[in-house]
């Protein structure tokens, strides 16, 4: 029987051994700090998160403010 768990993962729970494979999930789980399934310890494939690229950083431009992009909320 083939082994279903792969060593190619972004994050793995050391308790329940559940794995997540995308960088976006790894970023979210770093913020969360624990396994959402069992509250166990998380093992990250890359211990140091990649710094955001210069293009990803926003300027202090007011045109990028949420109310300018999404519009004024209606109640």
C-alpha cells in the first residue's frame, strides 16, 4: 500500500499530522499559531517567511484606502 503522506508540504501539524500545501495557508497558519483542527504544534517547511517584495508593499497613497477601492458602505 503506498504511503499517502508526502514530504512536500508547506505546514504540518505535529499532533494530528494534517498537512497544508500552499504558501497562503502557511501565512495564515503562522498568524493563527496552532493547528485549527486539534490545536497542536505546527511544523513549517520554511521556518523564515519570505519578506514581502517591494511591489507588494503599499505606498501611503490614499487611493488604495479600502473605502476608495470598495466604495462607501451602505447601511
